[in-house]
C-alpha cells in the first residue's frame, strides 16, 4: 500500500503575519524559517511531491529556487487573517483536481514547525497508511496537565479535568492528555471535503511527537527558543 499511495506534501505559507512580520522567510540561524520544512520534506521516502500554497511572490520564488512546485498560486482572498488553513487547502485540492493531479492524501506541513524531522514525517505517513482512518494529527504531551488547569466563570472556577484522586507529583500523572501541535496533518481529499476540517473526534489517528519537535514559531521569543534548540541538536550531532 505504501508504494501505491500518491502522497503530496502541501506547505501553506502566506505573506502576512501579525505576530512576526515576514515570518515564513524570517532568518533562523543560517536559513529562512520556510527552508527547514522544505529541507526535511525533500528527504522523505514516501512523499511523491512537494507543493506550495502561497499568494506571496517572494515566498513562491524562494520555494521554487529550492525545487518546489509553485504552479499553484493561492488567491489573495484566501490569504486573509480570517482565512482558515482548511479553506486554503480545499482550494488547492480543487486546482489539483482540475489538473488531474489529485493525490490520495495530503500531508500538511506548516513552516512554523521547523524542528519537525523527516523521520517524524515518514513515521506519521506510515502510521496513517497502516490505520483505518482518513485523517491523522500530530500531538504532544501537555506541559501543563489538565489536573492543574482551571477555568474561571461566574466568580468561581472549576478544574478542566477531575482526577480520581488528588495528584500532587507530575510523575504521578497519567500520560493520556495531549495537545495538537500543528506540526503534521494528513488527510484524504474526501475527508477534508466532507468535514472541512483536518480533524474529527474519534475520526483521526493521533501521532505522538516529542515536545521539542512540536515547538511552533509565533513570535520573536519562539525564534530565540528554536535557535537554542537547533544549536543543541547541531552540537549533539558532532
């Protein structure tokens, strides 16, 4: 099944960003943020192609210089702050179908997860192919356990999750709470067109990642964290 599946990586990267201006081409150590995702995806054993979804000429030009397919240009109307990623991907799927290039599955790789590795991409693809689900989402263990999280309302508050007994030590927590980190989404075109979302409760495979690989860049503080983690990785490889 792995050899037969036509799997396309789609990298969404619009030009606008409020948290960090020019985020997708922002320099992270020795190269732009976008290139970290492209470099890892190009090493995959299971991706049949890599495609951009951007309205920005500079982003598309840079991606093309790295060998990506930039024939598709996202419409400006789907590059607004209120545009959902699902809406943008659905439009790209319609374009691919018009070109007779609709894949069996799409792997969405957002550039804001630069620490995601090709090993994790390929492991997620294999898990997806071996499952009976039409959707997969990457998750990581929650740093703040729900037993310690509360929600305020009407002058009071309540726990987000109720432990069976009082738990005071982190090592006593059960490991069944995860947060969606946005690093990897895999869906069939049919799933996305039906639900107009990448996930569905009880419908999606969970691919558990290391929290470091799931770090997401949204602002300058995240950039400093990622650069420190990249330097740590480079030191470990020497």
